C-alpha cells in the first residue's frame, strides 16, 4: 500500500463543526448534487445560503455543508452510469486546490450518519456498510486494488489486508464474521474506480468502544476524487506539483512489487485474479 492519502486524514468533523457553530439557523436543502471536478459556482448556485466557503492562504478552498439534528441530507453523485444517491449525510465538504484551478472541486468528502442515534450495534454497522458497498458496485463502481498489492479475492484478500497490509483497501466480495469485523482497524477502507473517477469509503469508529456486546460509534466517509487528484494521491506530497512526470516510474515500481507478492501468493497456493486490470494512467 503506497498511497499517501491516508497519512493526511488527521481530522474528520472538527473543521465543519467549528465552521457551522453559528449557522444553526440556516435552512438546509434536503438534497444537493455534486460531480468530480465541478466548478465551485455551479455548486454554490444550488444553495447559496447553505454553503460556507473558506478560502485558505495555503491555496485550498473549502466548500462546506452541514445538516444538524435529525435533519440529514441526500447527496447525489452525478457520474454517468455510476451516478448514485447517498442518503443520511451529515457533512459535505468540497476542496478546490488553487494549484490546479482547471480541476475545480476535485476532492469531495461525504460524512454519513449510519444510525438515527449516536450509537449502533457493531453487527448493524457491519451490515449497513456492506449494503452501501454492494449498492456502489451495482452502480458500476469497480473495486480498486492498489498497484503494489496482489490481486487476491474473497477471504484470501481479506486475510492479506488484515494480516499483512492494513493500510490497503479491503474487498467487498467477502463479508467478515462479527469477530473479524471487530478486529478491523480504524480507518479501514474500500476503494472504487469508475470511468476516470476514484471513490474511497472509509470506516471511522471509536476504538475505545469495541465491546461487541455494547453499541459503538460509527461514521462512514466517502471520498470522491477526480482522475488527476486520485492519481496524485499515489505520489509523495513533495512530488505533487510534478506528479505527471513522477507517476509512470512510480507506478511501474509498484506493479513490480505486486508481481513479487503474487509469486509468493501462488507458492502459498492462493489464486490470483488475472482478469483485474489497473485503471489507465492519465496522459502526460
């Protein structure tokens, strides 16, 4: 697992919560539509009074919406055959990098409330999350395997991630037992790709509430990224500006690592899904 994306996931609701502390009187729309690389004006025009814009000196502009109390929102992701409606949204956050202005809002985060209350049983959380994952797959989202990971499937893939590479994305063709579910790390995630757009689904839960007999605290975060932003997540932060030139050699090295790991897996009697192909690299 080589993606640097998860190294910078150091906060989740702190910024939106602070931003909206004085905005409880705002009438929030019941739904909002987004797409990868959407111009900020097109987004703001849908609900001007409900969207908070924060422009940072560092060059990242944030576009925030937060639904409060029992009122949750629906976010419609528009992307052709992979278009999907995401219900029970608490926070929507768009990010626009001034370094790449032509890409507009290339990074979206959607924070989903999995239950009507603050807690839910761990079994309910597992079942609801895997239902969401299955719904995404039905909507033409293809599971993404990191370019340095072996192309395993089923329980072999699950065991590889949980036993050897917890920073890698999990698969959706194996539903873990409740005992296996409880052993997953915080920020365990599932990655998807559809026609030039990346989507990562990340589970966040209170690691201090892991007694299976008692309810836990869960939040699900969907991270939608345009093609360029998605591929930039594979390169080190210092190479972000020159990512197009850095990516091909880096990707080749990652694939070579995959080949080595697949050879080891075959020796161990595991099966490789040779039909899986990485998404095509963007043109320079």
